[in-house]
């Protein structure tokens, strides 16, 4: 019989291991000496020690899940409990018990971390919702729209909450975005409607101005033209494509009348020359407002200058186009600044311009490839034909790019 501190082999070849509960049968050994039997089962014990050590290291240093760790622990505990090894099995059981505690501790840490993460995500999403609801009432259409898009990207990067909470917060967030979009759409629709109303009103003013252009009732007609001018200003801006034409017709009708009146009242030439001097001073004062840097200030200043201008009266006929052209140039610059400000707040128009530019650029690139292919194949006639088409597309692309620049890039 052979033995060591943790096990022995009796004369029948049965191997035992010593435990706190007494000796337990490990197995039977018939193929060699008792020493070899003990050595074999001691090696199995050392194998368990190595496996437990590796599992301890994984639990301590990796993100091994609690579920997988517990499965590994149960597997090792089964091997220890089956007593198929010779060694300090109680020590192994204690190490496995310690591992169970460590895994449970890690589980609780992860639960706490997940709870913290959930709380942080909920707080972050609540802040996004509050900001979105504040932006929903904004009239800074471009800035608010860009900020709302940024908030959506931030939302997408946050973890999901429980379904009920997440759905409730998302509903509020989405509702705020929809409310802003509806208000913005209504705002620009109102602007468009106002411009259409202005066009219709100015059409009527032009028609009346043209009907009065042949009148010889100088005083009454001149007074009516002044009223028409006030009505013109009160009507607001029409669409850009109509405004200049309407203005030219309106002003042209007045010119016909006032030219005729000037010819009749030639004795007023001296007064008109004095008017010209005063209007030249006002034109110079107006021109100092350019370039427009502060739109509101420039508009108010020009309004004051223009009121003094209108109060002066007529100038000599031959000087009128030049002096009025100077004032109209200043007015046009201010109107264009207003128009640019409106365009900058119209992301839909910019998106359409950008889309058209992209389509034209794709068409140019495609034609260039077709030309290169035709030339490579020796088909000069086809290449020349495509080249002429390419020039046309490039011209359209240049126009589209210029239009896109008007939207700020």
C-alpha cells in the first residue's frame, strides 16, 4: 500500500483521497505501481488547480459574463465533487466559493453600472426633449432647424431606455420637431402668399398709373400719383421675377405724365434745378449707406431719406433718370439684402438648388466619361457630338452654381 498527505492506494489498487468528510474513493488503478496511481490522480488535481486559476484570472481581468462564469464554476465544482483527483479538494471548493462571490459582486457592479447608464441616458434624453420643445417656438428658422437636426443625431447615439419611457420621450421629442416644421412651413407659405398679394395689388396700381399717364389735370393727377406711390410702398415686395417689371411700368407711366406736365410748366425749370441739387445731396447721402452691413439701420435711414426725397418734388426731365437711378440703385441694394436674408432662412429653396447642382454635376461627369470612351475607341464624331452637349450642360451647371452661391454656399 502507498500513500501521501492527501491520498493512498490500498492493496486492491483502489485509490482514496482524504477530505473533511473522510476518505473518498477516487478510482481504481491496476496498470502500474501505487506511486504511479497517486501521481496520475495528483496530476488531475493539478489540472483542476490550473483550470480554477485560469477562471479566476478571466473573472478578474476580462468581461466574462456572469452567466458564462457560473457555468464554468459549476463544471469545475462537479469535477471536484466527483473526487477524481488527489489533493486538497477543500481548498479548491473554497476557491470556487470565492469565485461565486466574486462573480456575484461583478454582477451587482454591472447592474449598478447599467442602472447609472440608464439614468444618465434618461436625463440626457429629457434634456434633449426640453430643448426641442423650446426650439419648437423659435422663429430663427435656419439656426433652430440645424440645431434640431443635431439633437436627432445626439438622440441616436444614446442607449435605449425601457420601452414605455423611451416611447414617451420620443413622442414629445418628435412632436416638438413636427410643430417646428409646421410653423416654419406656414411661415414661408405666408411669405409666398404675401408676395403674391403684393403682385396683384401692384398690378392694379400699374394699371391705374398707366391710365392716368395721359391726363392734363395736373394737380389732381399728381396728387393721385403720390397716393399711388404710398400704396405701392404699402403693398410690400412682390416676387423677385415680377417686382422690377412692375416697377418699371409703374414708374414709366408716371414719367409720361410728369414729362408732359414739365413741358407745360416750363417756368418751373428753376425750381426743378434746385430740386435736382437737393436730390443729388440726398442721393449722395443714400449712397453712403452702401454697402449694407446693418440691414435694419440702413432700411430706416433710407426710409427717412426717401421721405425727404419725395417731399422735394420734380427735377429737370433730362436729369431725372440719372438721379432716380442712383436712389433706385440704393433701394435695390437694400431690397437685395432683404431678399438675401429671406433666402438664408429658406432651407427648402437651398436644398432644391443644391439638388439641381448635384444632378447637373452628375450629368457633366457622365458625359465626360462617355467622351473619353468614344475618343479611346477612335469615334471622333461621337466624341465631338457629346462634347457639344457637354458644353451646354456645363453652362447650366455654372448657372446653378451661381444660384447656389446666393444661398450662402
